[in-house]
C-alpha cells in the first residue's frame, strides 16, 4: 500500500496565487513602514523556552498550553516562537540596540506557531506582520504605531473593520485592579464558567473579555478597570485618545479589552472584522513598559502590534488583490509558426532566444509547448485576460519582432520587443483603471 502524506494538522500550503497576494501585502507593509522609519529585523524561529515563559507570561494560554517546545539533542529546551515580540526584545537587548539613539523602530514578517485547535482562520503555523517601537513613553509612541497600522490597513483597501482600544494602566494600576476584581469575583466563583474559575487563580484580568454569558452576567456588577487607574495612566490614555481623534483615526474604547498576553501595560488594541467569523481579530497589539527590563535589559517602554497574514489576506477586496498580485487582468497567448515541425532545431533555438529576450525586457512569458498539435512554438504571456494574443511566427522570429493581435478587434501590431513591452504595459494600466 502506498503512503499518502498530508501537511501536519493546522498547517497548509500556500499556492502561487495566494503566495503572490501575500507577497503584495508584505511589499505594502514594507513601503508603509519605511515611511515611518521602521527597519526590518529577522529573529530565529527557535528561541529558548524560558524567553516565552518570562516574556509572554506563565499564566497566558500561549505559554500554558500552546507552545511547541522540545529538548534539542543537548537537552536544552527550545520553542518554536508563538509570537515575535519577546524575540524582538531579546534581540534588542542582545545586540545592544538599547544604546542606539531612541526611539528604535523595528518590523518583522514571518511564521509563528501555536498548538491551538485548528478552525477557520486559526492555524498552528500562521504568519504575522508586526512592528515594535522602543524608547519613548510619550503617548505619541502608541499613536505613531496605531497610525502606521491604520495607514497599512487603508492602503490594502480594507473596508469594514473596527479598532477597539483600552488601557490596562501601568503595573501599579493593574495590580490594584487585580486585587479588587478578585475580591469581587471570589464570592461569586460558583457562577463563573469553568475556564474563568481557572483564570481566577492564574490571570483574573482575562475573565473580563470572556464571551461566556454566565461570566458576562457576573461581570455586569464588577468594579471597572478605569476606576483603578492612577493619574499617570489616565493621563496617558486620554492623550492617546485625543491624538487619535486629531488624526481622524476611528476607534472605540472597549473597557473590557485586556488581551491574552501578560506583558501589556497602558494602551492595548485589537482590529476586528465581522467578515472573519469566530476568529474575528486580524491584529492585536499594545504597549509593554516592563518587558525589556523583565528580560534583562534596561527599563524601556515598548509598543507594537502584529497583524495575522492569513486573516488580513482574506479581507483584501478582490480589486485590490488583483492589483497586488501584479500580473493583473492581462493574458496574452503567443502562437508560433504552424508551418514548422518541432524537429527543426534551428527554429526551436530561435524561439527560445525570442522568449528569453522578451523575459529580459520584463515581459512575463511561458512557453506552452504543443498548445496546437505539431506546433512547438506556442507561448503565453503570464497574466489573466484574453484580449491580447502574441504571435511568434516565422516572420517575427526572422525580424526579431513580435506580433500582437487584439482579439476583440482582430487588429494586429508588429512591434520590436521594447515597443511590445510598452504596448502590453499601456494595455495593462488601462485595464487597471
Ligand atoms: P496576538 O493577538 O496573539 O498578539 O496575535 C496577533 C494576531 O495574530 C491576531 O490578531 C491574529 O490575527 C493572528 N493570530 C494569532 N494566533 C493565530 C492563529 N492561531 N492562527 C491565525 N492567526 C493567528 C501577538 O502576537 C503580539 N505579539 C502582538 C504585539 C506586538 N503586541 C505588541 N507588539
């Protein structure tokens, strides 16, 4: 019996159309982030397990149950990174970037791994585009990051999405609130969902964003996080909100948003779209005031976000996807001389030379051998429309020209390779509107 292999559960292959769309989204990110002075960083996919335990937090779901951790051959525990913020902070410290002029602005693109139950929009290997800003604790830092994210999402033409923001305050405000919340919830423990009863021990703040109706009922009377904020934390959040308003970035304050990673302080945010279904967040982020210090670096305010590529790719409108994929709505098929037989080595060589010349001029062309019976000289210019046809017949091969026929009108243009290139591009631009 033959064995059939499958991609591991929760992983998938990215085929050429999607890979081209992703490349377009990544190129958009690079250009948008460059405008704000962000430089790319690529950290290892493997990190020491301890980094995430310390960084993301023992009480988070990620560290508690979702990590791909294993001992390597020397017995050291390594983990496939479940997110990139901890790794970027590690690299920031290790490479002495804390000595660089502040702020330091970094972005990353790459795979992340979480052992979660796969469902629509949720994978075990998924991909993020993210950015981290280090070094200034002004509210402008949070706003710069949010504004850049908004610009990115707009450039991709996303239509229906919302930006929810909240503050969890600094660590003093956060722990003061934690105490109050536990005091309120403890006597009502029996009314909470099982998950939240567990979280009461490990991470009570997470109970706030529980979707269970039982929990929501109990939480209705809970003390509010906003009331526990100290003056500094309140001032910071109010400034963030007013700057966002000045920039005309639409957002809602969502008092129960706390996010699932332990490192956040001050501003947290999430971008969601109702078109995504249950896994509706395509981006999450926030500030982390204590993380760099907790990982052994000098106290450094950080703020950043990560966009889920799988999720954002599914939100890019079709017209924008076509533009990003690049080859656009243009398909040109090329037909060679029908009068020649495939055994004519000289003509075949000439045909190869013609194709390579077109490619070197930037025309995307593939040979489609034996598209017509007995005719080895058919080729197609990559793309996806049917209104242009390229003919590489005897005359064209002899004169180093190419004949372009407009299928709708039958009109023919015999052009040099360079002129053909210009002609194809002008058609392309016109169809793109
Ligand atoms: P996160 O909210 O855990 O934050 O992930 C960010 C985004 O990654 C999510 O909004 C979602 O779009 C995507 N994502 C997460 N898990 C999966 C999955 N299993 N399958 C598909 N997509 C997924 C972070 O990772 C933080 N490091 C963000 C950050 C950066 N905070 C500050 N700086």
